[in-house]
């Protein structure tokens, strides 16, 4: 009995060590192989289309793969051009009206300073001179310390932003290279898809292949459901914003809705990066009716997103809504904003392993 417990403990540590080695290997290998992972993912999506073209139109598989790649890339480029065209028209309009609004904002701030801050400053100055020299020195020291800290904080942010510009520009050649490698790899993978799958299956033991296939099927179903859920949420948010902006008669509502879609993809920040400054400006410019309308629209979008996200994600992925909420909360606590994506991803991965019986197999292996 004692020897059996020792063997079980050794097998347990072997499983833990194997998981750690696999995680570390993936962590260090992904930066070098991710173009090929992207190519495999693209090839996975294109393979059904290529198979249909090959069987329906009697095309050679290489030519069918080329046609599918060309149509996909052309469609993506066309969509990007369409969005850029709409954004150019919208931003041209915004470039015309924003300077006037900015000047109006400056005048409002000037009136606020003259009407509110200066009288308050004079009142504070008269009170300040009634204090003792030690109290005045303490207040001055606190104010100077706050000013220095604020200046250092602003300088650090500015330096960081300026340093990001050359770094971003330096990524452009590398991004083009990665794009070319990904497209070429996806083409060859799609062209020789059945040969590659057959060769991979020959190298994997049958029991591992069966388990891996089961995990892959569950992951494929869960991730497709997760992506559909995110598309549904983004679509609902964008349509709600577009309908609301059209209802309150905002110019270039479609352009603003497109910006809101891009903002909605940002974890944790979301559409608030657009609506909150806009609402503050309208309030300061005394446009209270538009302020109330945009505030109601923004609050409706936020509440709608919070109510729909756990339900839609859980329904599409096949998870319990409580587990989805727990994954979102724990992900935010550990990884911050990106935890909104990492948390559900880990829950989906764990659920796929559980449904495929991986944990049960580990438990049987440890028990011997």
C-alpha cells in the first residue's frame, strides 16, 4: 500500500511536470511559429470552400486553393477600402466642425476661469495670508510636490507615446513579411491539406489521436460559438448606437457607429472612450438636451452589453452563465483588461478537456 501511494505521488508529479513543460514550450515557441499557426487557422477555414470548388467544378486542388485565397484576400481588402472610404468622409466632416467646437470649449473654459476660479483663488489667497508662516510653507510644499508629481506623470506618458511611434513604424516591414509568410503557408497547407492530415495522423499514437480529435472537436465548437457570440454582441452594440444616433439626428451617425465598433473591441475601455468626452463637452457647452440623449444612449448600451454578454457567451459556448461570469471577473482581477478574453478562453479550454475525458484519463493514470 505504501509503495502504491509513492508511485501515485510520482505519477502525479510527472503529470504536473509535463503540463509545465508543455506550457513553457508553447510560451517560448509561439513567438517564432505564430505565422504558421495563423496560416493553419486560415487554411482550416478555407479548406471546406476549396473542397467544394474541387468537387463541384472539377478544379485541381491547387487552383481551387488559389481561387479561394484570392477571393478571401480581395474581399478583406475591399471591406477595408470601404471602411476607410467611409471613415475618410466622416473624419473630413469632423475635421471641419471640431475646430469650431474646440474654440467654443476654450471660450467656455475662459469664462469658467474668470467667473468661478479667479474669485475662488482671491478668496483662498486672502485666507492663505491669515495663516502662520509654518502653515503657509506646509501648504506651498504640498502644492509644489503635487505639481512635480503631475509633471513627472505627464512627461512619462508623453515620452512613452513618442517612443511608440518609431517602434510602430519599425513593425511595418516585419508585418508585411509576416503577412506574406502567412498567406504563402496557408496556400500550401490548403493545397496539401489531406496529405498533411494523413501524415500527422500516422505520427500520433491511436489513443492520443482519439483524445486529441475529441478535444479539437469540442474546442472548434466552443471557439466558433465564442466568436459568433462576440460578433453578435458587437453587432447589437453598433446597431443600437447607430439607431440611437439616427434617432437624435446626429450627423454622420454611420461613421461614429464604426468608430464605436472599433472602440467596443477594446477590452474594458469600450465605447466609453467616445461617449464620455462627448457627453462632457456637450454638458459644458450647455447643450443639455443632447447631453441627456447621449447619456441615456450610452447607459443603455453599457447595461445592454452587461446583461447580454454572459447569456450569449454561455449559450453559444455551452458554458454555465455563472461560470462565464466567474471567468470574466477572475480574468479581470488577474490580467486586467485582457482578462475579459483570457478568462473565457481558459474556461473554454478546460471545458473541452473535461468533455473529451482528458482529466479522467489523467486521474486513471495517477491511480495506476
